[in-house]
């Protein structure tokens, strides 16, 4: 499995839509964390986006998964940057194959 850093950039002025979709978004993320697919996630302090760390077989599989995010389905994500990442030191280092 490969570790990926995923950055979300939210649509400007989408706070109300995000608030509405947040319970489903967090439930979806919780399920992924429980099965080990999601290693960490959280919003940026300025509220403009979020960082999510995933394990996935490849980027195509990850992109298919990201389409299922309730935030994506609600149309509140303006952009996604997906980068293969190799955590060398720290608690996430154990997840690199």
C-alpha cells in the first residue's frame, strides 16, 4: 500500500453547505479510519481546506474513493491535490510498504 497526502481546497463561501454535509463527511471518514484506509485528517486553521492522509493501492483507486466523499457530492471542494508521500519518521512511518 502507498501513503498519499490529499489536500482539499474548499469552494469560497461554502461554509453553510459544508456545515450541512459535515456529519455525513465525518461518518464516511470515520469508517475509512476504522478500516485503516484513512490515517489522519483535519481542516486547516483558516477554514479554506483540509489535509487527509490515506493508504491506497494506487492513485486511481484513491481518486475513485474520494468521489464518494459527501463533501465532493455536495460540491464544496474546489480543488484536490493528491501526492504520494513517504513518511520516514514518526507514527505514520509504519504505514509505508
